[in-house]
């Protein structure tokens, strides 16, 4: 579900995600970061990501 107002505290640079607001903020109504037992930033992942089918 898309919240048309960005979550101002959650910056997102993933322009291929449908929840990205012009390359700056996340507009998802909530976000989920995983996995639960990540030990460093390389092991984390935004499970809320959904492709906007942007070519490029």
C-alpha cells in the first residue's frame, strides 16, 4: 500500500522501487527491514521493495 506522503525520516535512493518518491524518500505505509539476525549493513535488506518496472 502506498502512502502518498513520504516517510520523512526514511531516505531511499532506490529509484527502481515503486515506493520511492522522486529519488529521495519512501512512500510505503510501513517498511520491513530484514533479516532478523543481520550482523552488518551488507546483510540487511528492505523487504518492502517492489519494482516499479523502470527500464534503464
